[in-house]
C-alpha cells in the first residue's frame, strides 16, 4: 500500500485528481455495501414478481 502512495507523490496533483474522477460506477459501486445489497434485493424481488421493465417500449 505504501508503494501506491509513493507513486502518487511523483505525479502532479492534477493527474491524481483526474485519475480519481475516472472511476467507473459500473465497475466500482459508489454506494455502501449495505445499500448495494438492498438495491440488488429490490431488483431481484421485482424480477420475481415481473414488475421490472426491460426496455423503453414495455
């Protein structure tokens, strides 16, 4: 972990800020672990009850 800190120190601050902004929400959820599990639970229940819409035309 200290290696990461050392490598970030050599990069200008603007580069570090750009790297932090490039976090993809599809890869790393921005919600907490508990909220992520609650959202997945709601989606799974909606799928079971066939209340989940799959596209704009449904």
